[in-house]
């Protein structure tokens, strides 16, 4: 190899017209030692299937070494075989997150760049430049340094600010991009589901390459990832998809879909007048896309996702009451989109964060059947809070339980539903939980419609937290060109009666 890594990566992206990085993270159940060889063979065959099917659409492959090290020496042999299966023209980024000093770092670098002979590696910058030097001594190889990662716990340290108000992740970006051959050798790991971080890093370092996990299963939006993470040439970012492809029935078709969606997003954001173009040409951000907080970005992603997935539709609809409505809301459709379900769970989690700042904590989440159940499940997975649910129609067989799931009398329970118009079904669920000796004083919903529901909850002694009000759809739809100003006013009048 003679070219710098990022030059070779750019060439691959241009020639194959793709930005997609395919993760090779074989999730094989750990087995007794006697069966390790069988599991290793399974890993190789799984990877062979993915590589053969996705190579035409891959800008790079990214195996995570942990999934191979879990099987010891045979697992590392499976990794070596996997690397041999990857076509020579496709770069390989080993996700190893190494970070140590002295002889240890040199040994890690030798293992990565000589024994495994990969083109790039992920590194932790925590121990400073001398922990990176042994890797950067390989001048033709690349390194992606952890900057703002996609996991929720990244906020514990990575967003801490210095005396000038600069978060740690931007300080990391500023420093590591001066190491080695700079942006010709060093890139950054920035979560593709963290739009404020993508935007901040891109504005500060227009030429840097970013490896962006968090697309697909972790809820990242393809369009937003490209809009705020791509460079002015439409490149500079590698969105990573692993589970979304590996677990697909047809990995090749799924990889092609992601490749095409990424390219469509590139075309959209590079069109004249787009917010990305305005940003790169130096015009004021406020002229095209207002500066948004992290909460506002999340709100816009959720609302846009609901529109895109037909959860909010305009037209003429007959409601249960017989009344005609100019719009219809069906949040049950959220569960059919894993990406929207994941970002919706983050929306609910933000409401829990807000409550925790006021001193509230919850032992259980109680989803209200039926629309609230998949949402409560997703929120339980996002927050780690156990889930239960009240039966509004008690079964006449088996245990005849009023509440499904494990709980203890006296625990504080967070009531969760999709939408509130009035409080009737919420109060029914509330009574079931309270009769079981559970403390319930909070309800969270994704959307609030009208004002009656809030009044009903106040009368029942419940604090209502809504992620958004239905009214917030109307300016978004006008902004997207779906509604005229007159139609927007008409819908707002109907919604606020």
C-alpha cells in the first residue's frame, strides 16, 4: 500500500458510488468448548454470505474484533479467513477500539496492521498522542478515533464542557486530527444517530472523515446523517449498518437499499438551495435551517418519521364519533418501522430524563393496551426500566391476573400510552394499577391532541408529559410543502376546538 488510507477510501466510494460501511459482527451463541469449531465454521459461512452479497454496495467492511475474540484462537482464525474473503479493492476497518502506550501499543499495532493486515482501525484517544503513535507510524494505514459515540452513556463524559463551553468530543476532534498525517490518516467515530454532534464536528472540520454507527437498528436517520455529516463533496462520512444487513432475509438487496437511500440523501442535500449547500457556501444557518437543540432535533426526527410512515395523514376521515376530520393519526404503525420505533423510544426516554431532573424515578413502566404495549416495550429496552401492563379486560382462565408482569406493592409506576385526546382509557388503566397497591402519578404520551386529556389527568391527580402536541405537525407539513398556509390554519382550528 502506498496511498494514504483516506485517499484509497475516497477512490472506492467514487468508483462504487457508495458510502455504505457493512458491519461484520457475527452474533453466534457461545457454546461449550467441544463445539467451538462448529461455531467458528458458522461465523465464516455467515460472513461469506454477507460479503458475497454486499460487496457491490460496500464502501468498506467493518468487523468488530470482539465477536471473534469471544471464541479464542479459533475465533481469530475465523477473522483471518473472513478478511481473506473480502475483495482486495474494498477497504477493511477493524473495530478494535485499542488505546494503550509504549510496547503494548506497538504490539497492538503490529497485530492489527501486520498480522491481520487491515487498512484501518478504531482507537480510543483517552491516553493521548503517544498511545496513537505506534499505529500512525504505519503511514499508509488509517485510524478512526472515538469522538462522540452512539451509545446513550456517551453523555456521561463526552459532552462535558471546558471553561470556554466546548464539549469534550469537539476537543478530541480538534486534537486527534492534528496527529500523524492529520485528516489524511486520522478520522473520527461520531454516532450517526447524534445529529447535533455530526453537525458540530462537520462545521468545525469540513474535510474530516467520520465513521458513523447508529444507522438502522439504533434509530439513526439516513437523511439526517448525510445532511449534517457529509462533506461538501457529498462524501466524508461512512454510515455503518451491521444488524440491519446481517439479519435481513436477503443481505444483498438490503445493502443495495441502504446504498441507494444514502445516494438519494446525497442528491437531496447537495441540490441548490438545500441547507447543506447554504451552510457550505457560508450563508447564515438561520436563513435555511434554524439552529436546533438536541431535543428539537429529536422532536423533528420523530414528527418527520411519523409523517413518512403514514402515522399522520391528511385528507378526509370519518372519526369514531361520526365527525369528519382533515387529518388522521394512527400510531400503531410505529411498530412496523424498527427505525422509527427506536427513535420514538428515545423520545419517551427524554421525557423520563426530564422527570428525573425534578426528582422523580420509576420502578416500572406500565403500557396501556393495545397501542401502548409495543411502545412501552421499546422504552423499557431503551431505559432498562422493567415493564408491566394492566389488563382492561380480565381473562377468565389461568391466573385471572389484573396486571401482567412482575411488580411489588408500593412501587412507583410510570403510565405510558401513544396518544391522549381524553382521559377515559387512561383512568381505567390507572384504577387497575392503583387497586394493586401501585403508586401512579405520571403519564407519558408521544402526542397530545386538544386540551381535554390534560384536564382529565389533572382531575385524576396525574401529571401528564407529552413529547409533542398535534399542532406541531402543521408547521412541519407546511415546511415540507404538504400543506398551504390556508390549509395549515384550517387544521389548527379543527385541532384546537
